[in-house]
C-alpha cells in the first residue's frame, strides 16, 4: 500500500529512506496567482480553504502533491499582506513598503521595512507588543482538519529571535545592539521569544508535526555576527524555545532557517535540538559537503537554487541540479527537496514543471544515480 | 595618562570599537597637545585599516566593523575640528559625493565606505539613501566633487546607477567627475557596461580605488 505524505516525511525525518524523496515548494504571491490562473480548472476540484491568510498556497500544495503544508504565523507575516496600499503597518507597529519590480511574467513586489517601532532607545518603555491570543488560528485548524492525516504539517513561527530585533530596531542598529546594547537587545528578543513560544504552543495544540524557526545569521559568504556573539546572545534563546516546545510535545520536530553561509553554526543548531535545516543555499554552502559533514545528525531541506538555476537556468539546468542534489543529499533519508526560497516571479513555467518532473524522475529510493 | 599611552589607547579603542572611550581619548589627546593630524594619520587610519583587514580575514564581523567605524568617526570629527580651528586645512585627498541610489534604503555598506574614505583624508559628502539623480548631480556640481560614488544593494536598483551616469552625460558633465559603483549584486562587468570609472568589491578596496581615480 502506498504511504501518505505524512508517513514519507516522518520516515525521512528519522534519517531513513521512504519510497521517494519528499518535496515541497512555495511561491511569491504573484507567481501563486499566475499558477492559480493557469491551473484554475484543476484546483476547482480541490477541497479546503481557498485563500491562505498571508501567502495563499494550499490548493497549489495539493495540486503539486507537496508532502508538507506550511502555516505561517507571527512577526514575519508582515512581509506579505494582501492590501492595495503601498505602505502599511502591521500589529507590531512595523511599517512596510511594497517595492515593485518588472519581470517577463509581470510586475512583482518585494517588501521592505521603512519604519521600525523601537528605533528610539526609549521606545521600548511604552511599547505594547501584540497579544498572541489575537492570532487567528482558524486557518491552521481548517488545514489540519482537511489534510492533517495525510500531509506533514509545518507551523511557521519564524524570525522570532535576532530577526525580530532587526524588524523592531532596524538592521543597522540591531547589529550594534547585539554587541554594544546587550540589555536592550535581550529585552526585545525575549519579548519576541515569549510571543512566538505561545504561538508555537497553540500550533502544537492544533496538531502540527513540525515548527519552523528562523533567524538570518548568514551573509552570502560570511556570518553576519560572530559565532561568539551568536553563542552568547541568540543560541540560549533558541535552546530555550526549542526545549519548551519539545517539552510540550516530545514528538514535535524543529526546523531552522537561515539564508546564506552559516556553516560554523550548524553544530550549535544541532546542539539546541534543530532537526531540519533550511535552505542550504548552494551559492553559499555546498549541500553535498553539508550532507557529508552534518547529515547524520540533522536533516536538510531545500538546496535547489532560486537565485540562479530556477529563474535564469534552462529546464535542463533545473533537471541537472535536482539530479545532483538527489544523488548527493538523498541517500540515507533526512532530505526534503525544495527551492531555497519562494519561487520568484521571473521563473518560467517550464522551469517549474522541470522542478517537479525531475524530482519524479530521479527521486525514488533507493537512489540509483 | 602619558601622551604615548593616549595614542596607544586611541588605536586600541578604534580596534575594539568603544565609541565613548575613543571620543574621550580624542579630547584628552587634544588637551595634552597631541598633533591632531598626526593622531589621524598615525593612529586612527592604521587602526581602521587593520579593522578592514580583520573583516576580510573573517576575524571581524559586521557589528565589529560598524562599531570601529563609529568610534573612529567620533575621534576623527574631534581632530578635524581642531585642525580647522588652528587655521590649517587637512590636505584633502579629493571630494566625494556618496549615496545609495533611488529605491534602495540599504545604508551599512555605503556608510562604512564613507567612514573609511573620511579617515583617509577624503572630503566626503554623504547624501544618504534612496537618493535621486538630481540630488546626486546637484551635489556634485555644488561641491565641485572629484568623484561620485553610488551604492546599490538590489538587482532592481542597479540600473539606477546607469540612469545617473546617463543624466551626467545629458548635462554635459560626465567628464568632470569620476564615477565609482559598489554594492552586493554589483560586478566589474556591470560597472564596465554602464560606463562607470571603477568598481570595488569591499570598503578597503573602495578607498584604494578612490585613491587611484584621483591620480588619473
């Protein structure tokens, strides 16, 4: 009997080989919309909620047979908001601006923070953070009700430690704070940790399998902060969060995301209980090396380039990259193949099709490449 | 504190990035009669150059670099004021208008380059972030700048560097100012394509580039 996506992911997360390599993908909202139009007929038949609150996905997840579904919550949801306004403020008092850019597939938008609510040193004294009880959990409940038995469910409570400091203080100031205004940095990060921990508990109660934390700690080829600063300022908070989440449910798995080069920190992440590492950008770290060096102790998620291959390569380039990743990262399990970020608007439909067809072509276990 | 000790501590505190202490030491140096020009050239500049090297060797990270640049700048301002008061001008290596192009609000890289250029004796006019062509060009004209330095941190704002160069041509002043470009996605190839006079990959090389452009 065929196994479900959920079982496939559970086997992979146990560092064993299921029937095939599990996969998933996400899209920027404009690409999501284009794909919904392209596959309108096919998704009509799909049950489930029609639009996700922040980054509509579910029907496409089901259509493309993704093994894992994502539920986005917390501070990072400010990034994508379904609004006509060019600038908007979220619940944290962060002001975001949508920046348009042209692609062959139309106009896309990325978002930047233009006003940081805690930019002034004194602002923290009168700041009231949002209440996690105000988060609308109905989307998570509905998705889990429809798909929780069949699919592996990932709750996102990302950007909760150092990233939250950047969101609230500003990137420049937060880089100073983390080494020179440590008390203030702790206070702000702890506030965010409390919020996201409560949110994590709510998602565990609803029945997620995995919780996704994130903090961008890497530049393209270098850490943003030193390993020493990470170990002093960030790691204990991650350890606390993960410990509390696993105390709540000892079977819960933890994913951690950081863009860029973070190789010197991977042992630390394993140390605090991270089970799954995302995205291993091939421009910054060699996925084959990371698999060899750390693969028996941490699972890998993503590795397919959204910076080069998917937007700028040919379908053959996409196939070659997927073949290489499956050959080097899939043996022994512990691998969820995916794009390293949301598939961008300048990606061709042909390359998206090549992404899925190549995984089908090469993804069966045992790997014979 | 003996004069020699002040000088040594000035160097050490720029290295460790202690803003308050560096500022205090600069004031102390002045009151003890340290020659401000010597303090800049013999202590601040070597310290910030070592910071740049350590960053290149991955011994220092962004927070260290930013702290050191801020500390260095706090002392530099004090010494420059003092030089100015004495009626002597610090010999300028050249005038540079620097900013991040329109649509782009990234400031860290640009500010570090500006700080290093100041330390090396350039007269730096930092026009900030999200800067439109008119502001860049009017400032170049107003200050009779030798170099225009433009930063872009996004592939989608890189073309604006070309737009500013085109505007310089339209106004007939392209040959009056050297143009240097930088930023994470920017490459030598891009710089050549848009007709810039130079590109540097990091802040230390940006200073070397500015120095070489001044010799041309």
